[in-house]
């Protein structure tokens, strides 16, 4: 992934102010950014369901736990855009995503690695340094674990096995706002 620099941001902001195509609020009241993310994921699936199902569930986790700022909502919808689609940081900025959200999505995106453990070993420390991305990661993990537990898919066991490492890297006991998410995740993953 390319790193954002001042020149890229200026170029993207200039493009945003030109005649770029930009989504507006749809008649069904879905936000422009949710629609943009759904379009970015195209025909991607979440199991047997359209990917928008997963994006909506991640956003709903944030709402359930009282994390309802616009930036958190944007991140929940966009959390997989850079990792799973052809969209770029520049296209996100041009669409209207704030830089803070774009950088959080970038932090959430897995680094290269030989296997899942190596990718997570490189990615989780990035997430730890960016609180907005940590919120997004917790909401994503809760949505995935709830779905896995409900449907009995094999990923649920994987999340159980890696939870101690996940929590060791990301948990901060002084962050009381996120404690209910951690408690819920612990309860879901208890054997």
C-alpha cells in the first residue's frame, strides 16, 4: 500500500473539489459511505450472504455498545475496503472519507506474511497505535465471532484459539469505554 503524504492529500482534495463522481444519500436513508463501501465490495460474499450483511453487522455492534460517532460508523462500513477490494486510500479520500478514517482502515489492513499468525503479528501492533482502528477491529471481531458461534462455522474455533494472543496485544485495561466490548468477546469465546 502506498503511504499518504502531503502531496497525495492535496491532490486528492483537489480531485474531490473537481467533477469527481460522489455518492449522495440514497432514498432508503443508507449513508453515502455505506453505499460506497457496498459498491466497493461488489459481488464479494460473507459465507452465503452478500458482503453488505457483514458490514451492517459490524456497524450494528458499534451502535449496540454506544460507539456511534460518524467516524466509527464510517470505519465499520469501510474496515475491509483497502484489504479486500481494488479501492485505494486516495479513492476513499476523493469519495469524502476523512483522513482519520482512511488511516484507521489502513491500520486494520493485514500486512504481508507467510501465514495468518505472521500477518497478525505485523498488523495487531498497528491497530494498537490507532484507537479508531482498535474500535473497528473489536466490532469486526465481535460480529465475526457472533456469526461463527451462531452458524457453527470453523472460524469460530480459530477465533477461540487466537483470542489470548489477540487480547495480549490489543487489550488496554485503562480504556474503560472499550471494556464492555472485551467482556462480551470474552463471554462469546468462553468454551
